[in-house]
C-alpha cells in the first residue's frame, strides 16, 4: 500500500478489497432480517479488512527484516570504522573494521572508554573536537594516532557527530574512523625529506635560489639571503639577484625548461665577483619547470690561478737567472785565474823596476787595468752569487758623486747631466754594487738619448705608505731612500716594458748591448730588500725609481793603514792546479820571507804531506781542482794533522762560504785574484792566531 495516499483513500481502497474478497466466499443460507444481514455483512467486511492489513503487516515485517540485515552487513563490513559512544564516551557499539583498528577482538572493546585508545598527548585534541561537536551540533573532523592492544599505532581521520534529545542533551556520539596510516607515513616521509633538503640547502655556504617558471624567486637559502642582505622571495630573479631590469644575457632558463643542467661562469654586475653557476630543472606537480641555481664564488680561485701563473713566471725567471749565474760563475773562475797571474806577476815586476821609468809606468797601467778587470769580475760574481757579498751601511750620496764624475767622461757631451742629491742617508749594501746600479741605469738613459737630452739623478728621503705599499707588497711602511734616474729619451714601448728586467732582453742592435744591465740592477735591488719601478711613454722619456730601506745608524769607515807588508819565515805548502798561479804565488810568498813548496796536483800534495806532516806550518790551496777539490783536500790533511792551518782560495764556488769553511775547520778564506798585500795579511793573521793558541808552532 502506497504511503503517499491520504487516510480516506486508504480506507476506501481497503473497503473495496474486503468487499471483493467476500464476494469470492459463499453466503450463509439463513433467513435473517435485513438489519441483521447488514450487520453480519459489515462484520465480515471488517474481518476481511483485518486479514488484509495483517498480511500487509507481515510482508512489511519481512521486508524490514531484509533491510535490517542489509544495514547490518553494510555497517559491519564497511571499509571504515563505525563507533557509537554513550554520553560518557564509552563504546556501546563498534563495527568490525572499527574494532580491528584497535583490537583483534571486538568484545574487548565494547564498554571501554574510547580515550584509552588514543596515543599519549592527543587526548585533549579528541575531547576538544567532541565538545565542539556537542555544542555546535555539527560534524567535527580530526586526525588522531590510535594505539592498539598489539603495541602498534595507526593514524585515523575521525568524524564526530552528536545525537541530541529535544532538550539538547547528548544521547550518543557517532564516529566514523578512516585508516590513513599509509597516507600519514607518506606525508611524514615527505615532510622529513623536505626538511632534510631544506636543512641541506640552508647549510650550504654557496648561495642558492629557486626561480619559478614566470621568473620570480620561490626560495633562497641563508647564504643567498646574506649575499643580497634580504630575503627576495617573490621578486623578479634578475632584479633581485643581479640588480638588472631586464632578463640576464647569460640566462639559460630555456635550456633548463627542456630538462638540461647548464653550468656557466659569470661576473655579477651586482657585486662584481666571479661565480660558477649551476642551473638545474625542478619539475612541478603541474608539469611546469622551475630552475634551481647554485652560485659558487670563484673570485679567490681565479686570483689563486693568476698568482700561481705569476709564481710560475717568477720561478722561470729565477731559473733563467740561476743558469746565467752558473755560466757567469764559470767564466769568472777561469778569468780570475788569468787575472791572478797578470796582477801577481805585475806586482813582482813593479818591485824590480826603478821608480820613474817608462817600464814602471807601463807596469802600473797593466796593474791598474788588472784591478779594474778584477772589479768587473766581482760584478759578474755579484750577479752569479746574488748578494753573497757582505753588506754594510754605505752613503749613497758619495757613491753617486763618484759615478757622475765617471759618467761625464764616458757619455756624449750633447747630454746634459743634472743632479739633485738631497739625501745623506745610509743603506745596507756595498759601494761596488751601488756604483754598478747607478752606472747601469745612467748608461741605459744615455743610450736612449742618441741626439742629446737631459739626464738627471736624484736622491731623496721618503716615507713609503699608501699606493706604493699596495703596489709593492714586499715593502712595509717606513723610511726609504728614493734613487731616481730620469731621461728625456725616446721612451720604452708598452709591449716590452714588462720584459726589460729579464736577462738578455735588449732592444739594441747586435753588438750594442748584452741585455744584462737592468737584470743585474733588478737582482741587486731585490737583494737589498728594495724595489725598482719604471714609468715611460714613447717619445716622452723614462723614469727609473729605486726604493732602498734606510739605515739610520752611521758607521765610521776605517782608513787603511799604510806601512810595510807583514812577512814571515814559516813553511808553506801552496797547492794550485794552474802552473802560472802556483809559480806566481810561490814567488810572492818567498819575497815575503816564507819557505814555499808548490804543487799543481791536490793528490800529489796529499801524498807529500803524508810523508812528513810536520814539514809545513800552513797550507794555501785552491778550491777548484781536478781529482780532489780544495775543501776535500783540507779535510784529508786535517785527518792526518788536525792542527794544520789551511787557507782556501777560490775564484767562484756556490758550495763554499765563510760558514762552510769554518765548519770544515779551515782558518782562512780569500777570493781570487788576491793582491799581494791581501795575501800577506791573511797568511800572517792565520799563522799568528795559531801561534797564540799553541806557541810550539812558532818557528
């Protein structure tokens, strides 16, 4: 029967059905009054109506029972959990999935408080949502971690709804639980991953930013924020990162959009530092591509490469100078042997000629030329040894005046020489080397003024600071002597000015220069702890400036004593592989009164000494000899007789110095060519020192 019909329609329909049913039944065969028959008929109709209603009720009960079974099945086997709580929060009903979330057995859950299944620390979240559902009458949704009787936890999304009475009192709570454990685990892992990579980005010392597809900054790490001085998230990338109004010329976003990783090197117009930039694609959920950019500051790295190349160049230069020094030393050694003979025999000849004769004048000129040649060799050795000579405080002003006098007689009269010598300061050096520095620079200046000009030498005291100190980092602030040599010549071309201090570099025609003058000057100045600089423009002349540290303390120079040369009568063993030098040395020593035995072989000298070690009071030996050098001979001699005094004579050797000689036990050390006076003094000095120690050696 349709529930949409009103009661009168239902009654009429029921009446018609009852009447139709009675017509199908036999009528009673009795004679009754019309009223009685009518009453009986009415009763029968009512009875039929009741039977029809009973049948309908039975069918409705059957249908309701089926629906109830369907509802129970849906409730029990629903993919989510259904829980009903009484007003106090006690579980009164729970479906199978709801029970499985917190217990293996449903009977353990019924009549227990739902709160006891909530993970510690989350009870207040649940109670707050339940209270809000009761007050508002609306469903509340929360996410909770539940603990199970198996000792594990699961995450559920929970809907809470309150059923209330007419007086708004809560009759029961209905809850729907959906297991989101896997979803929560994925979200937690995602959060951890995001946090991990965020921390990685924040810990990077390299600046990093992410640019969106529309060229705005999506993210900046701490290093990039520090570089810019602010967080520029949301700003246009080229404006924020590089201070440009337009897209960067070097932007590689188009390649990044195609999935490429691109590396480039740039110099940022914002801070003018050099960067190696790595651009990588990041695929977004909407299939667009953002750009991750990592900045690696390579400014210091590039500077280090430049410095390395500079050091390599300096090393190559040092090796060039060392090789030249070795060559110069070898030449000087041979030349010294020649000069030793020339000077020595000239001194012997001068002693034999009469004063005032032409022969004396000629010999004196030879002797003077020999000494000049000796000084020239000393200059060559200065370059070879690179400031091995002993330095002392010297007054540059006096040396400059001497150099100017020599210069005037050696350069063209068309060149005017001016001097502005304003300093009396002293510097550590040697007079010979300072003289050489001045002559080298002045000679170069004169050669640059073939048609005449002005050459000026200046000496000034100056306190170095500021730009000059920055230009020459090896110099510290302080007092310096500035030596300037200025000419009005043709100047130096810009393409060669950086090479002028290199050995053998010259712009002169073949035969007009060796290219060693400025290289030697540079080596001497650096050896004094100074610096040399040059300024020049083609057609406008050149200025050389030298800065040498000033020595404030003045040292009084000792005047040489004039008198007779010291002599003696001791026995000397002279060893030199050069026969002329051995012969000359023997004659000089004999004229000084000594008894001399000469040997031209170190091996022969050693054998001679072995036969009678006490036959000699002193040994004078050359250094560079075949088979056995002078230092090794000295060691062998002292093994035989430890107290034998030895004087070592050398033209040039990198292995021998005053310190190494003293370490061996050698008593004296002289450089070739040695003058008669110098030889007489060193021999007498060594013999006297030995006799003071042991008077038994006195002859």
